C-alpha cells in the first residue's frame, strides 16, 4: 500500500486540527478528509470507504459505532488524544478493529494550564479582568491566599501529574501524592510524599486530579470524599469530568466546604465543549448552576491546546497510521485488556 492510498477520516475536527495535521502530513502524504461531525453511531456511516477513522475525546465509540465502522471497511481507529475512556475497547478487539493513541504529546501544556487555573481562581484574576473592563476598579471580594506553605494533593503522578508537581519548585508548598504506582524518583527529586487518598483529602488545601478515568474511580470526588476534605479546599480537574460528582460539588460549593473549583473538564461536556453555543440557553441544569458560582472557573477542555501539543499530536497520530499500514506495525496500540 502506498501512503497516498491510506484514506483517513477525521471526525469532530476544528480549524486548528486541520491546520496542524495538514502541516505535518507534508512529510507523510496520507489522504486526509476532515469532518466537523462527532463520531457516533449515527455519523459512523460517513467513514465508508476510509481505512482509518481519527477521533477525539468526546466522540462516542460505542458498540453501535464500532459495528458500523467495521462493516464499512475501517481497519484502524486512531485516537488523537491520550485517553480512551470513550472507546468500547473489548468490543473493538472482538471486531478486529485496531486502536492507536497518542500517549504523550505535551504534559507541560496540561500541567502549566492547571497551574494557570489555580493562580487565576485563587487570586480572582478572571473576575478582576471583567471588572476593570467595566471601569470597576474595586478589589473588594477578590482576596485569595498565599500558596507558600500550603499543601497540594496530586492524584495521579504520571506524565502530567509529575510535571505539575515539578512546576511547584520555588513555590514553597508541600506536596502529597497518590498513585496506584508511586514514582519513587519523584519523591527523591521533589518535596513530595506519597500517601493515602484519605490523607490527601484530610490535609490538602488544593487537590488536583491527574489520573485517567476508569470504572474504579468514576465520581471519586463525591459527597463522602468531600466530607473528609479541609474546609475551603480548592479542587482542580484537568483530567476527565466524570472523576467528579458534579451535584455533590455544587452542594459543597453552596455550603462553602469547597472554596473553589477550576475545571477544564465536565462530566457531561460532550454536548457543549468545543462548540459555540452562545445563541442558545443551556439545557444542562448542573452545568448552568456551576457557571453561576464566582469561585468556579470552567474552561472548555483546552488544557492541551498549545502549538507544541498540536504538532506532537499530529506527528504521533500520522506516524501511528503510517506504521500500521505501510510497515504492518502497531505503534502506541491500545489493547482490550487496557480497559479497566
Ligand atoms: P499517564 O498515563 O502518564 O498518568 C496517569 C497516572 O495515573 C499513572 O501514573 C497511573 O498509575 C495513575 N492512575 C491510574 N489510575 C489511577 C487511580 N485510580 N488513582 C490514582 N492514580 C491512578 O497519563 P497523563 O499523560 O499524565 O494524563 C493524565 C490524564 O490527563 C489522562 O488520562 C487524561 O484523562 C487527562 N488529559 C487531559 C487533557 C486536557 O486537555 N484537559 C489532555 C491530556 C490528558
């Protein structure tokens, strides 16, 4: 097979995807087609005649979607992201649909953004920006706290969590960490100590989530875990929305148990995130309620969005596809047993 004969259908694409993939494809010469639509059961038919579908975080790669893809000749699903919680891996394996992903593209992009959320939220920079633009120069109600001397709890110390911890060198904070597989080197290199989730909940002033979403940690931040936390704790989530029970979060924000939330992800984000919905009312009452809190900072899953990350995503994805079709080599494959 020649590179130009490998037909790739991109779903849920935005102008920045097209730009970065077309640029990197100058070195790969694959045949790329970009669709705006999300990949889901009722759009999967658009992949007819393509060898590969390239999907993103909010595409719905369910059994139904996979059935349509495979029956129309798609052989490879190339995820242009790290996570694959939106893919039915077991069924894909049963159907012989191979899957590749981008395990790392820029942990710095997400870690730096998480720090940005924290600094913005704690010091009310988002609110100050709006005030000053309205000629309101009052600083009343914008008081934050020094990070110096505070305790940060990091849940998940893989590439992003570890990079996030490293960014705190110089801040004078204590770091508590939890991971299923602790990284001893981090403990040696940084002022960081691994402990239990309960100790993180009990002692942290700030808790940041950097673990993947699995069936074991769905809604790990819930009424019970929140009850164990310090009053006024700040929660940061740039990982996956379903790690947090949003209704429990709202309750805790109302009682001021939680002092603030910086969220780049939301459990029902797929209806809203990445789209301009400014002409419509929000039907999702939970999201609408979250948006009313001055101490909740929500962004639309953009932590990854840097030039470097986009270029790396495109490079790794096109390389994964080329390796598979031109060299019969599954690089960065995701197997059925990866499903937890
Ligand atoms: P990674 O695989 O390098 O690290 C994940 C870490 O979490 C690993 O050390 C793993 O052992 C640990 N882990 C797994 N299950 C856990 C659990 N139940 N409790 C505690 N720790 C657990 O992944 P990464 O590159 O650091 O990415 C982390 C997550 O960030 C991804 O899974 C993805 O959901 C999210 N992400 C978000 C964006 C964004 O734009 N907002 C971009 C990239 C990744």
